[in-house]
C-alpha cells in the first residue's frame, strides 16, 4: 500500500450504510493506489446500486476511476425517479419481501418473487436473465456484478417499503390487473366459469369476478377488499401529489 489519502463525503441518505465514525462531513481514507473508486465506496459498506453521481474535485467520474492522493470525492445518492434503461421496468424480490411483492402486484406492477431462499447466485442470475430490478435488504446480494439492476429496500415496514419503491422508480400503476399470488394477468370471468371455486355464499353475494390467466385463481371483492382498496388509494394519491 502506498498510503494514498483521499477525502470522501457521503450524501446523508447513504449514511445508513456507513459506520458511525465515518458519518458527517468529509472523511479521510487511505487507499492502496490501485483500487477503483467503486471498490473504495463498497468498502465503506455502500452498495453501488444506491450511488448516483460520483464527483471528484468538481468533475463527475465513473466507478472505475482510480483515486489519486488528495482528491475530494462526493458520493451522491441516486436521483429520483430513477431511470432503468434498456428494458421495461420489472422487479424481482427476495424471500423476505413477500408483503411488498403482493402490494406491487395489487397495483399492477410486474413483480416476480421467490418464496423460498434460492441463494444469491440464482437470484442475481434471474435478475440478469429476465432484466428485472432486484429489490432486497441484502447488501451482499446487491453487490453481485451479474445483477441486471438493483435497489436496497430501506425500511422493514411494508407501507414504507411500498412508498419508497414507488417514489424511487415511479412505475406505471394499473391496479387490480395482476394476480397477487403469481403475478399473472387477470381477466374478467363469469360466475359460471368459476362455479367450482366458489362457495354457495360467495355465489349468492357477489356478481363481479376475475380469474388469473396464469394460475387460474379466482378474485372478487371479498372481506378484505376495503383494506386492499386503501393500499391502492394511498398509492394513487401519492402519485398524484408527486405529479
């Protein structure tokens, strides 16, 4: 190591990843003179999925930049709404984000979800193969180079998780068009088509139904509809407020 010292200032929103001793103002770091700036940032605990512009002495650089002695680095957060070039906006969620997956599907957002732990390598491979943005709270997963794209889910509360994803990516919302169980598209269905799936009370009480074109699950405005409607209304209201 040649003792190359640089000064790094991290955007406040990224401090959650940084050890407390390195938060606030510019921090002096000793680098080895050969590691990229991206590697240096990851060594602080910040996934590159969360990094926007990197500004070195007033000029924007790439993560492949090799820091030189005395440089002052500003690490900025991703700008919102974040653009994901090259593919339709679709998501992949890991095993720990089931509630968020169901709520995104409720809003009509294309959301794949792994209900079992298939491992980071398999998740990253699926993200790349299907060109889906990987959403996770696993920082190690988000550091895998084969990911198509990724984003850290900051909160543990589903309401806050949903608000954050909608604010960050601004996906098109088409409520009530996807199956919350499998992500398939819904189509209108008659009571007669679904007779084998409906109890007598449901057949007598409800007249409007839908069926998943993929898994065949039946949907109607049942006992939990008001709760789901509230989730949809909050999401649409937030979209209106954000313009």
